């Protein structure tokens, strides 16, 4: 028999699924896969339930229901001063589909794409499935500093796009305006595009600010910006994402979406539209609450002798476990899952090759008592007191 698609057949099961299954098997607290353990805002969830019953359950418009496209456009104007209208927006089934749709919209086989490691698990397989060529530039712990020379060298006449994730998973890095300016210059000088995975746009802490690359001079027409209701409303299972671009690019993204999922559940879309119109207090308290959770977990890990790295956004903080454990990060995450009954994700999973091997990524988007219990379990396992 002829073999199935070789790239997919060779792709392993995602680390998030592997570690969640292991967590479940051992009754571990799952600080691996990034999902909150409480529901998002009640009014949004109730609206979705109501919208299931008012007779709009057939295929919605392909690019998204008008309410949500208008709400995404309004949010772009409200939070970032971007001049966006509903025809610049395409609604997708989660940011995961949005990433694939944007890459499909921009790439021809043989085009080069600049990617920054550590990277989210779908980026590389999708780039390769499209026959495009990844050019990897790496950030290294503990500072995750942008290596500007290497980044500039990764661009060439063959470059079609850069894929930028800020706030970044797994590092928690929020690219600052200076770094964004440098990236924007490279994009413009090399006449390329940017796909910006900004799913954690509202989960930014302290004095850090999320600035969309799209808002920099000259970038409006060159950028596709991706958001996710899953992250913005703590409803990761809903899988409602949205792409903002100029109308010309957005129409090509819509063609990709047409061939991937075609549409996304209309009831959830309408509820997300209500969510995006929530007042500033909602967005501020979401970030504040996660910042407090980051601190709670980071302080606890530090006390246990696992120094954490700076994380200014996202759901995640990485910790150096080398003082406690001799093996690599895969062995560490497996061991703490099985023996301490706390699960984390090995940071090496986010690198293609030669990864750093003594960092684990912990998700802090959990209830306080769950974080405390995880720290207690780790403390007992390491033979240290948790407080
Ligand atoms: N990009 C990044 C960086 C992520 O961490 C996630 C997490 N789930 C996604 C995309 C996917 O988002 P969604 O659940 O909306 O598909
Ligand atoms: N984004 C989530 C994480 O990084 C996982 C999403 C998934 O399991 N695909 O943990």
C-alpha cells in the first residue's frame, strides 16, 4: 500500500495532549496545557446559550457573522487605534485555524518564512505542509533576547513572511516597541509580510504593553493579526479566532478559511461579539488576576529552589529545575507528573533542534488553591517546605 502523507505521518502527537494524558493517568495537577480551570464571564456564556435557541443555527456568512466582524474591528480601534472595518476581518475556528489560513493565504511552495524559536507547535508543520521553507532564528533562556543580527540575516529575497508571536508562548516575552520597530524595518526593507499571533494580547502584566506590529508605520497593509476568544474570555474550548488584515489580504485569508472549515459556530461568534464590547474593567481585571497568579506561582517555585524567568504576558512561566534534578526537561516533566503529581511542559518541545534542556513551562491560569496545592506537592517531592 502507498504510504499516507509523509509529513503528517512523521508528526508526533502534540506535547500538550501527551502531557495532559499523562497528568490524567497519574491524577496530577495539570499546569501543562494552557487552559483556565474556571469558565469565562457568565454573561458571555449565558448569551451563547440564549443564542442557541433563537433560530440562527444554520451556516453563518463565511467570513463571520456581521456582529463579530464589527466587534473585532471596533476592538482594533479601541485598544490600538487601528483603522479597521468589518471587511478587514475574517472569523476562524480558533487561532489555530487562523494561523494556518494566514500562512496558506501568503505562501507559495518554495517561499521562505522566518520563524522565531521557541515556537508554538503548529507553526513548523503547517509551513512545511505548504511546501514553504522555514528559516529559524532562536531566542535563548534566560533572557530570551532578540538576536538582531541573526534575525536580519534570516531575511532574503526569498522571504515571504515572518511569523511573530507576542506575547509569546512559552517564554511570556512581550516584544517591546524597539524590537517591533526593528522587525517592521526588516519586513518593509525586504518587501515581505508579517503574520502576528497575538492570542495573548490582553494577558500582559506590570508596565509591559502589547503593541501590535500592525500598528507600526508602513505595516497596516503587510500584517495579518490574529486574536483568540479562547484566551481573551477564558473559554479555550470555544475555538473562535479572528484575523485582521487589509481587505485585500483578508479576502485571500477568507479563501483559505473557505477550504478549511468554511464557517464557525454562529452562536459562539455572537457571544464573543458581546464579550469584545465589555468595558475596560473586564480587560484590566483579567490581566490583573493573571498577574497575581503568575506571582503566586513564581514566588512559590522560587522558594522551592526553581528560579523562574521573567514572564510579562501569556499563561506561562518557565523555571530552571537544574538545582533539583539531573536529567533533561522531558525526564523532569515526566517525573514530577508521576511522582509529585504536578504536570509541566518541557521547554525543549518548542525547539526544532539543540534545545535548552533544563527549563519547564508551568501554566498559572488556575485557581489559587490549585496553584497552592501544586506548590505543596512539589515542595514535598523536593523535600522542601512550600512556604
Ligand atoms: N497560538 C498560541 C501561541 C497559543 O498558545 C495558542 C494556544 N492555544 C494558539 C495559538 C491557539 O489558539 P486557539 O485555541 O484559539 O486555537
Ligand atoms: N496553547 C496551549 C498551550 O500552549 C495548548 C493548546 C493545545 O493543546 N493545542 O498550552
